C-alpha cells in the first residue's frame, strides 16, 4: 500500500499465499490521503477504531497511535504488519473492545464496522475522551455508510457530514460537542430464549455489541439447539465460533459433567459467552478463549465440537473460515469424536466434511438449514 508515510507490505492473518484479498481497501487509502493532504495534526493521543488488518496504525506508527479492535485476527495481523514495517515494539498500543478506552482522544479515526451496534457501543465508550478540539474522521466503503451510521455519530459525538465518494469510499467528518446529552449505552443487551429449544429454553442470554443477532435468537442457532447431540458423562466439548455462547451453555445445562471450551476470534463474542454461561448459573467447568479457532488446542483432546461457521470475513464472502474450522476440529478430536455443524443448505458443507473426515451424516434438515455430523475415524 502506497501512503504519504511510505510503501507498506501488508498481509491478513493467518497468512495464506493463495489469498487474493488485500489487507487494506480504498477507504483506508482515502483516510490516509486526507490526513496527509489536509495536514491534519496527528499530535496528542491518536485513537484508531476498527482498523481491520492494521493498515492504518502501521502507516501512522510514528505518531504512536492506539488501536482498538474486536478481532483477534486483526490484532495478530497488526502485530505482523508492524514488525514487517520495522516499527519498534510498543510504538502502537493494541487494545481490544473489552479494554478500558484511553482517557483522552485528540484524534479519533474510525473504520466503520459492519455492525452498527458495535459502532454505537464504541462511540459511546469513547465519547467521554473526546473534547472540542478532537479531530474525528470516519471512513468506509459507500455500501457500509448509511444514514443510520451518520445519525450515530451525530447523536453521540456531534454534528456530522460526509465527503464526496472516491473509488466507492467515503469519509465522515464529525465536529465534537462535549456538552451533547447522549442516550445511555444499551450494551450489553440481554433477553430470554424462547421455549421449545431443549435445555436452553427460557434461559437468559447476554450479548455485547457486534455479536451476530445480538437482539434475538437467529433461526440457524434455534434449529441447532433443537437437534444437539445427547452429550453424557465427562466429555470435553468445544463451542467453536461460540458467539453469545448459547450452544455451549445448552450442552452444559443438559450435561453437568461436560467441560465446555468456548472459542471465538471476537473479544465481544467471548465476553458474551462468558456472560451467558454465568447468567445461567451452570455449576460445571468452562473455559473462555479468544483466539484463532482451535490452534492452541492439543490434538486428540476433544470429544465433541459444535460449530455454526461464518461465511463472511468482513464484507467478503468466503468458505475459507469454515474449512479451517473443520480441519481444526478433525485435528483436535479424539478417535470416535464428533463434529456437529449447522449451516445454510446451499453452502454444501457435507462435501467439505467428506473430504476431511471421509464421512458426513445428515442429522436434521429443513428448507433453509441442515445439521450435519462427521466422525473422526480411529485410523485418521
């Protein structure tokens, strides 16, 4: 990526030489070009929110910015890109969306996230740090910036306007009004699950902003909860890509001897899963881990993996994440262990499971979703 601060070699994480998706887009370029062309004073505390693969903070590393991200993968990509650029350790402060935000923000740069709720939560959390002199600039692709996006900036920070579009990207300019009366932050949000979904029926759920279907139970998970395996005894179970943790919590409620590991690459998701689990007062043992799938889980150590894989990576549609999740599950399952997957029928996950496991069984189906099971054979 060519910037006013030099040429940068950037990659996503995990690195894959076959991946043709770049670690930046036109909105990153537009924001950096604006900062350079307008001579924006990058002094004081520079805060960068939602930097997807570290392109922004790598370019601005000389100004010692603070990055705030919900994504473990984005944070790891940032570390790798900073090292590749020769940035000294500690020059960029890496925070998650669950960490306390900086007490002061003199420059606030916001890469608009896919989730409007996550944007709302982050603006609410950062608003006390913003003062009259704070430079606030948002950026995103035109398809990501809506009237509701601008209304959030306006309602939480102050008067807001947009730029002209360039290469299908747009900037957001906000003039902070510290005396603005802001609405209360509605996140985290909780609700009770519906009846008729097994052990989790009527149970409370905790959702932090940005978690998939944070204000209701999505139909795919509802279908999965109705067809979960009968887990008995002291099993090691993984809720892989756990989201708000309702699937793993349902297993723990049905089998008090189960040891459940909740894993997600989203800091918001893992915080939600832990909140959901604790809200249900489950007496069993559970572990909550933010990470790159099952990378840190030993081989042949798990009895059951439950998975509702995403098929989007930010705005890109891809099956790469599902494939990695399935491969991770095969490696970590004990012989005879099972991977249970729910997914849209049209995604054809049964084909991938047969390639990896040599088998795939249809457990349940309805017009839109299927639940599939794959068993790790003793010879694998």
